[in-house]
């Protein structure tokens, strides 16, 4: 199962950790993993390359973690909320394969 944990400070999202493989299908055929990976990379690239926000990013096999520095969290709030909403929608469609969590 893929787990997506969003980190919040005073109702402002400041990062996420996405880990695990969904297990929906074999590698290369897994639409749930592909959907999650694609949107996670799009958000990470938008934050760092388009918005030029200083964020710590760790990427390993089956894991991506992004943390935005405290001074720039107001810039990334909406895109992180959009990612959360998107992944919650995937969770509604594929509840056995993805779980979205919030950590305060």
C-alpha cells in the first residue's frame, strides 16, 4: 500500500512523505503508483524549480519526502493542499491501495 502523510503546522501544510508501492498491479502496469509518482514529482518540481522555494527533498526507491522551510511555507500552501486533495481522490477510488494521512 502507498501511504501519503502530509505535515501541517497551524493548519498550513509544509511537506509530505509518500512511501510504499500500491500493489495494484505489476511494476510498469500499476496505474495507482504511476498516478501518485507523477503528481508527486510535478508538485516537487513546481515548488523547487518554478516557485524557486527552498525545500528539502529526499527520493529513494518507493519513497519521496519534501519539507518546505518555515519562511516560505505560505508560498507552497495551495499546491500542497492541491496534492492532498488529489491523493484523497485516488484514495476514494482505490482504498485498498493508497492511504492519505495528516500529521500535525
